[in-house]
C-alpha cells in the first residue's frame, strides 16, 4: 500500500535529481518514507535518495517497490499549478500509480522492476571533506563548460580548487579556507571527472545552499546535499577519470 499527497516542487526535486542518472527507477516505500538507489547505464554515476514522510503533506505506506518512468512523472508535474497538491495512490489490483492534480486523474502503468538491481553504496574511506556553497560550484562549472569536457577537483590544507584545461585555454576557481564552510584535508588530492555529469547534478540542486564533498586522489567524489527543505537527503557518487602520466 502506498498513498501520499505532495507539493509539486518537492516531487520535482526528486524527479530532477534522479533523472540525472536514470530514466526508470525503483522507488522503495516504507512507513518512514521513500528510498531510491540507482546507477547510470555507463556505471559512471550512482545516486541514493531518501525522502522522509515529513517531506509529504500526507503519507501512508507499507513496504512496497514501485517501478516508475521519470518522464511520465514529469508529464504529471507539467499539469500542476503553483499551490496545487499532487495525490498519488498505488492501485495494487491493476499494478499502476494513480496521480490526481486538481480535476485531472492520470493513471500510470508501473515499470517492471525484475531487472532492476539495487546497488549497494560502497563504503569509501575518502580522506578529504569540504563543505562549500552550491553557488560557488555552479559558478566554477559555468566558467569551465566553454573550456573542457572534464574538470579536476583539487584540495589541500589551504583550500579547494576546480580546474578545467582545454587544448589552448584553461580556467580555475580557487576557494581559500576562509571561503569554505568547512575543510578537512591533511594532504593534497586531485581527481578528474566528466564535466557533464558533474554539471547535471548541480543544475538540479534547488533548495540546498551548501554541498558536502568527500574526495581522494583518483577516487570517486561523493556529494551530499539536502532536498525538500532538509526533509530529504541525496548521496551522489561520480567515478573519476584516471589521468595518464
């Protein structure tokens, strides 16, 4: 059983974040809220999202797994006006979700979850922790997009730097310790990442003013941020590109 009422902006945050990684996913609902874990088809990015029952206006669920198509939920969101509520209910008999927005009812067939494995979030011992303002990272991404399709994340005891190097041009964003919310770094680390993945996740962050980044040289970067006015949490892992000597 699954029945909920949610504000469109909260559902949009969930859908936008998950859509950076997969088009279809399994939502695991329990009495305490929903969880989504997914890996993109290229196995470059992984996401774990939790939204507690407090993120919903109304929420009631038993343990159930629901396979959903993100694009179809985006179609429902386009029907909602500011101030509307979206009601969602699992029709167990017909194995579908029923969405209600004002006077419109959308009945949506569920996706078969048989082939959807639930990835385990690896327990990485990443030595560097940085808490940084989301807008600072966005600015660095904007500056980098015209220079290269990769971005290097560099940290040392003095601060944090994002570097993009193309064939002829380069750009960097430097943030000293005084411009970071928090930094824990004993030795310099550097890892290279695909910029399109890195950029797409930051474009979806709408309510989190800061992001926590965990890093290590040539290790995945782990991004942690809140959604739904801190009623939900997202962990995003992005695999590095190993730089040749």
